């Protein structure tokens, strides 16, 4: 029994000692490493760094306000140098999410969650549709079609299960942010392949 307790306390002490003390240099390295792996908005990177600051302050008894000042200065420097560009981030994410079959509503929600300004999101959505001859409604239909194909909904499902799964497929499209009319058009479409 005593050995088990000592092992558990040793593990706890080791885990607590692994929390590094935050310095401006540490924050910069962490930010650069994060940006190497992920595209990010300024607000999202700030949230990532602030989690590190708060965790370090809690474990080392430091003041998180000092870390917050360092994070704000670092974000401002990255924005000024072009390492962080919310407009470019929004445009890239809109293009990527559209290719995946996300609705405009889902795209707005995801980008707002990452801290992108609403006006930048609307500009990116308009810009993404501007290069093609599609209206916003047609673009939404194309995204719903890609979503249904990927999830095997409606006419993309096996013929034996289409009628039984109709309501569930409609609900899946609604949860993905597509309108009732768009979902109905996708689910009630005649399959192109008669063998499907």
C-alpha cells in the first residue's frame, strides 16, 4: 500500500513540474510552432497562448496579467509582420469548408468560434462564390450535394435503405445547416446511376 501511494505522488509531482514557466521567448516559440502546424486567426492564437499563460500562472504562482501583456504584444507583432492575417485565414477556411460540403451557416459558426470578425466572414463567403458563375443558392446546393455524397445520404445511399432513412437523412442535412428546401432537393433527387 505504501509503495502505491508513493508512486502516485511521484507521478503527480512529475506532472506538476512539467508545466513550464511562461516567458516572452517561450510564448514566441510556442506561437511559431503552433503556426507551423495550423492556420490560425489572431483571436484563436491568443486563446491558445492564454491557456498556456493561465496554466503556468496557476502552477508557478505567477500573475497571469503579465503573461497577457506578453501575448498581446506578440499577437500585435505577428499581425504587423503578416504572420497572422484574419482575412486570408477566413478566405482559406471558407474555400476548404465549402469543398468539404459545409453550409454557409456552418462555415459562419466555425469561423466565429475561431474569433474571426463577422464582416470578414461575409466578405470571404462572397469572394468564394464570386469566381464561379453560381448564385449563393446554387453554391449552397453544390455544398449540400458534396455533403450528401460524402455521408451517403438520399440518392447516394443504397436503394434498399433510401425510403426508410429519408427523415434521418433530412435531419442530417438540417443539422449541417442546410435549408429545408435544399435538403428536400438533395434527398428526393433521382439517382443518376440506376444500379445504385
